[in-house]
C-alpha cells in the first residue's frame, strides 16, 4: 500500500488508559478492547474457524516516535517491525503492528513466524507479562481501513519486549453486529 493512501502517516497518536475511554465505549467493544488474554484466540473463537493471519510487513526499521517513547528507547534505535491483518473469512477484522527493540531479541526466530500468529506463540510462553492497555479512537496510522478503536500494550517474556498495537476495523463491527463504538 502506498503511504499517500494512509489516513495520516505522520500523525501523532494520543494514547490514554483504557479506563479513560470506558464512558465513551459500548459494553460490547469494551469486552474486546480491554481483554488481556490472546486476541488471536478470541478472534479464532468469534470467526468460527475462518481465522487467518495475512502478513503485510516484516522487517527491521526505526520506530515511530510514540513507539520509541512507549518502549523507552532512542528514536534512532533499530526495531523488528511486523504488521499483519487478522482476518475472518478472508475479511480483515483487525490490523496489528508489533515492534520489538533489536536488543531484546535473544534467539527468538520471529522472522520465521510468517503467517502464524505472534500471539499464539507469545501466549504459550511461561511467565508472559502484559503492561496496561492504552486506547485511541484514531485509525491505524499504517493502514487505510477505518475502525472504531485501537489499543496497545507492552508484552514481556524474559528480556524480550514487544509493543503490540491492534486496531479494530469497521468490517469486524459489521460482521459481528457490534455498535459503531
Ligand atoms: C498479541 C497477540 O498477537 C496478535 C498477533 C499478531 C501477529 O501475528 O503479528 C500481532 C498482534 C496480535 O493481534 C494476541 O493474539 O493477543
């Protein structure tokens, strides 16, 4: 996808704690946005076996500013970047972007994940820790499809750290009969 089709690629996203958005969020969306277990597993369950991961981007890159701040790393530090569409019946429901500081990678063969879910691997790791969930009502800055909510949180497994950002799309709301927000 070309950058000029994106809503606003350089946009600064303001993230707020999930609880701050709760009054503006329907109970149905709250269950999706504030869940702390594997989103992959929830999507598999909701899609009735029609779930798949479509790999969009996987490469070394520099972080966005908001990502560097969340990871507490310098803006110019290299990160492993992965973007996927999480699909149901071939329709994208969620787009996700994960960034991990290179220095936190120790033998994890993430480049071999391909179209298998990062979440399926992560949530099998013993002692996985999840930081607080932060939420935005802005669309994904790396994808053109609109959606009601985005969320992010930091996942840790030993020295490995990855900032996972997931943007729910309008198509998911349509398919599941969810409210607009
Ligand atoms: C963190 C999870 O992993 C999901 C899978 C991803 C991937 O394959 O790249 C990325 C983000 C998540 O939506 C999860 O399932 O909760």
